[in-house]
C-alpha cells in the first residue's frame, strides 16, 4: 500500500471514530430522558456500577463489568414479571431469554458476534420478606471492539504515517511512534469510557424503573395473615 493510500485509510478511520464519539454523546443524552448529561454524571454511574475493582478503570478508562443492586422490603409477586420483562425488552431492543421459577425471575441477553449486542443478566428474587433486584452487564465485547478493532486498525494500520512523516529526521522516528501509539491509546480510552457511560446510565435507569414496578406491586399485595 502506498503512502497516499495509508493516509486516506487513516483519515477514513479517524472520521469513523469522530462519528462514533458523536453518537455516544447522543446516546448519553437520550439515556437521561433528553437532558444534557455531563461527564461527571456518567462518571458517578460508572463508580456506582463498577463490579470489577480499579484495574480496568485505570488501564481501560472504565470498568469491564457493571452491576447495580437494590433490595426492597416485601416480596414482589409473580404478576409483576410481565411488566418487568416488557420494560427490559424495550430498554435493550431485544426479546432476550426469560426464566421464571417460584420466587424468582431471570432475564438475559448474550452478546452477538458483531459486538453490538451487550451481555446482560437481570435477576429479581423474592424470598424471606425481601425483594432483590440485580442488573449485571459485561463489557468484554465492547473492549474488544474498541481496543482490538479501533486500536489495532488505527494504531497498527496507520503506523506508516508517523514513520513517513519522520523520515526527514531519522532521530524523530521513536518520538513519532510514541506519540502515535500514545494518541491512539488515549483515543481508545476516551471512546471506551463514553460507551461504558452509556451502558452504566441505561442500566441504572432501568434499575430505578424496575424498582418502581416492584414497589407498586408489593404495595398492592395483601399482608399475610398472622
């Protein structure tokens, strides 16, 4: 591939990244019901939902796994499950897989090979006078898509650009390489953090809505006879 072809390919990748970043900002706004979302708000959701320690946020820019939990007094009846399942399907746009057992509801979606469908597990359990809601989402496919696809494509595929630009001074090649790969890594961290914020905001919002449904049905359930 010629230098010109490398340059055109790199420009195309950068344009695609800019489009993805703009879409991420729109999704963040939509996840909050149309209100403008500041980065600090997304950061707070990521902190609350971080289920994997501090290593992933330090190196990747955001957690690799999200988990939100809430517990209510009272046992949510089974007749609330239909409303909950419909809400989950609307939130993610897929039918998902539903498993219903006495005192529990489990709903899940498995990530697709195209890296566009998230891996999500939602559990609602009602036992011993309590109802517990747990929402989990693994972001491994998002990590692979951004750091593997974007990082490998831009960082590796476009590496000829800084080398060619530094050919006027061979001593500048190491500096150009460090700047190129460092910039690619920073871009991947920013892009991944934006996507993780979208997921965390949506998951926490869904938890609040499911909690409202459970609380309403618990309030309507007659108290057990003494």
